[in-house]
């Protein structure tokens, strides 16, 4: 199953189980979304549970907050993460704060899905990774799966969650595992273990990271597309790296991170988003605070550059296996 | 071609009257009471376009109720309405004073706008939901929300239902159809549409009411609310309280080139009308009409309440810096309490003596409740909820990083 099919399956399972789950967004209804993540849902569940929305992100999120306050469980799509900014006020000032400011008189169980990241020549308006804009906000949960099985399980967990969840879907991974290299052929999800998505309503709990590659010498913290880049870099450099797929950025599985770094004594942090004040800065601070006396070398961040996501120079912006590999070698020299 | 191009200049609208000027409302067109007719609830938006430029009025200068919008309320109901408005005014007076005495940080009063929220509340049913701004506490007063709880919230004391987390007057009560006030402007207008859509999705019979001020209609969320309400025919009443002033900015800055705020509804195909916001009977009648439309699945209604903010924007505001002090008394739609009182007296259902007595009784009740609230604590005396409370309720289950931070903070 592809990640798109897994996401669709999660919607299907949740909608079948609970009438309160409603799905809407731009092009989401009849057509099933520009990436087809909601295809067939309108036909199966009717127009009042899966429908097209006007092109107005603050309206999509704003109405969804009202629906969540009523008692529904909206699962809404922002067509690209790059389009979420008009809704930022609704997310930050309203969805994230409702429980706290009303002392739970009203709550906001809401999932906001959005395709994230580059690698499809989307230029600056279809490539961004805005996770740090959400991890910085108290009251939100932030999730980014790296494979179909996790995408389904994490989405089901997010829908079941009583609080607002920002669900970031790495669009580079939608149709096939990206093995870290843009210039080499992809394997399909069919031939990948994580493309084997369990049937039914099994969740992957929020707040639990996963070690995707065991290693002894350096811990690589990654999420989404970067998990595959990290794995490719480890394989190609021969560095015995332990790769941790964070899966949930908020709440963060700090236990798994510290256990690994305290074991390896080295840490490389990888993300696609811009560097300055990126989520890597928070990870670096936490690792420093928790693991300083175990560290053998300075922690290194490998990230996108502090530029808008370029079009023609996409793969020079993207922190690929060569840059991650270089960081692995550097961290091993100390 | 030798066309001479002249330099462009920017148009920045100005109010008719600034400090030191004599207020002049002579070009403010006010239709006679009863002049605007009551259309059937299933009227098409296009057929009542003129209502967005006129004003529904019931009470005339002599205090008589005139026309098709009159006659919906019994004398008992009207006396109850008067009591609600008097209560809100007394409450405001005491709480504003309490703020001045340092018992709380901030207060916002309703002076001159009491009819709008008090009368509107009586047009809804239990289970309906308001998404209010900070100047609609009458929605709580008129459904008998405990005044003590309001004061506890204003004082952020141990019995504050919001545990000291939220600003004074930003009330919340699901049970009383009062959505949690955010304090951001405009954001909740569109949420009311979402709540109404949810009722329709669920096959429910409840309706929602959104609230926004004249100034905040300039926010994008106003447009979002109108689009969604229009598209999905949401069972919602969308209320614009035009009290002429957004802090120091006169309504013309938000209104721009359009004649009235209500006229904004025309582009969305939403039946839109203006009502005399200082006329309790007119507000109630129009609210009932719009609520019935929503409840019968006829979709949204946009209502502009024409009123005047007779007090400051908040306890932090000094209106004498930007508008004439005489503007409030020159306001041609009068005072909502005086007008309802005059009507009740005119129909033989009230008297000056009863009014004076009611005012005194209500003030006594407010003061007694205030004493009770102050015995529990005030922000000023520091008897506030534990700092532990700020860590609670960020999420349903406290995540590990917040548990650590709470311990670090010593709670």
C-alpha cells in the first residue's frame, strides 16, 4: 500500500467507526484531493461527511474548530503545508488554546493534515516544512510519519486524540519509498516492508519514536523523508549509525533519544526545513541538556539552507545523503 | 496626447466629530418606528436589499410599539428584559469601579449596548450556541448565569471557573450557550458558522450565533464566515454590533466605500438587515426572525445592530482623546434602558417608582454578590489560583515535558 492509500484507509476506518468524523478541504470531496488521499470517501460516506471547501484556509480551520467544539471530529486537509499560513491565527490563537482557556468546557479534537516537504519540484510554495511553527505553540501535537504503516496508525491515533494534531505528510514519500537519492530509481511501497499496512483500526501511539536502524557509534535524529536520507548516508559511509525516526515531534519521545545518544556518544540531527530556529535547534538543546557528559563530539545539524525552497536548485537545497554522510564522517573524527 | 497627470492622493476617512467639535448626526437617516416592514422568513435575500440600508425600529419617541415587528413580547417578558439590562448596567458599574480600585486588571462595560445581548439571548433556545465578543455579557445575564461566577472570573479568585488562566470578562459556559471568548478579534465569527454546520451535519435542530464588532468586520475571518455560511447555508445568525467606534477608530475606517455593514451580506446572497440596537423590542423581534430562518433550514442572516458605545472601549481606554464627550448624549437612538422603561410606562405596565425601586434592589443584589465574590478573593489581594493551574489543561493528558516544567517551577 502506498502512503496515500494508507492515509485514505485510515480515514475510511475512522469514518466507518465514528459518525462524528467529518472530512473536508480544498478539492477533497468529489475529486478526492489533489493527492487523492480522500478519494472515494464522499461516495461512501455522503456529502455531509466529506466535502469540498472554499479556498480559504482560515475558514477551513475556523469552521473545523466550531465543529470540534460542537462535538464532531473534523479531519481537514490543507492542500499544501505552504498554504497553511492564513489559518495560523485560527490554529495558534484558537485551536491550541481552547481547552486551556475554557478549562475544558470546550475542547478541540481536530486533525489538520497537510502535504509537506520538497522533492517534487514544487518551488517555494509547494515544498516547505513548517513543523517548527507548530512545535513552538503550546497546546498542539505535531506528527510526521515516514511510511505507510505509520501514516495509517499515526493518523488513526491523531483522530482518536482529544487535542488538535498537526499531521504533516512528506509528499516525497506518498508514492514510493525514497531511498535518499533523487537520481536513483525508487522502489515501490509494495516491495517495502513498511508498505505492508495492517488492516483494521490498529493505532501507532503518538509520542513514541522508532529506531529504524540499530547502531553503536552515532545517533541520527530524523523524521519524514529524512529518515531515508539518514539510512542511505549510514549505509554509504559505513558509519555504524543508529537512526531514530521521531514520528511525533510534540510530544517528543525524549527517552528514546537520550537512551540512544548516551549509548553512542554522538548525535547528528537532520531535517529538511530551514536551519535557524528549526526543530533541530530544539533537539540539539535537549540533547545537550540531557547528554552533555556522554558526548564525544559536537552535535551537528544537517538541514535545508536558510533560503526559500528553490525550484531548479531543489536538490542543492535538500540535505541529501552526501551532506548527511559528511556530517557522519565529521562527527566520527572527534 | 498631452494628458496632464496629477499626483494621486490617499483617501483617509475622518469621523464627523472630534474632541471639541459639536456632534452632528443630522445626516444620519433614521426611519420612523414601524416604517420597515417584516418580510416572511423565507424571503429571498435580493427581495430585501433595501433593509440593509434602512433600520428596523419598533419604539417611537413616545415609547409606543409600532408596526409589524411589534407585539411579540408580553409585559412580563418586557419587565424581565428591563431587569436584565438594569442588572448588566449595575454589574458594569460595580466591576468598572472594582477595576479602578485595583481588584482586577481589566474590565469592559456595555454602556448603551445592553439591549443587544439581553434581547438576543431571549430569541434563542437552550442548546443553541453564541460565539460572543467581549461586549455581550447580556447573553449570560439574560439566561440567569450566576453573577457570582462572573465576578469570580473577573477577580481570578479560587472559584474562577477558568482557574485564573483567562482575562477578566472572557467568560465561558457551554451550558448557557456561551462559547469561550478568545479575545482575538473576528476569529470566532467563522467558528460559529462551523458550529452551525456541525449541527446540520449531525441532523440536529440547534442553531449558532456569531458576533463581531464593526471594526473587526475588516478581518479576513469575517469574509471567511460569510463565504462558508453562504455556501453551506449554515443555520447561523451573524451579528455585527456597530457601536460606531473600534477603540479610537471610527466605523468608517472598517466600512470603507460601502454604505452600511449590513450591505456586505449582499455579495454573499445572505438576507441582511439593520436594526435599532437601542430598541429592545426591535432587537428581539429581528433576532427571533433570524433564528427562525436558521432553525427552519433557510440559512444564515446578517444583522447589523446600529448602536453607540457610550463608554470607553475598556478600562484602559480614554475616549476623550479621540471623540467628543457630547457624542453619546447626542446619539439619536437614545438609551436602551430609558426607552424600554418609557414604553412600559406608556402601556401602563411600569412606573417611575417601580423603576427606582427595581434599580435599588438590583444594585443591592449586585453589591451583595460582589461582597461574596471578594470574600473568596480578588486579583488585587493575591488570592488567586495556584500557579500549578497554568500547567493543567494545555492538553487533556499532561505530556512529559510539561510535567518536568511544572516540577521545575516548584508546583
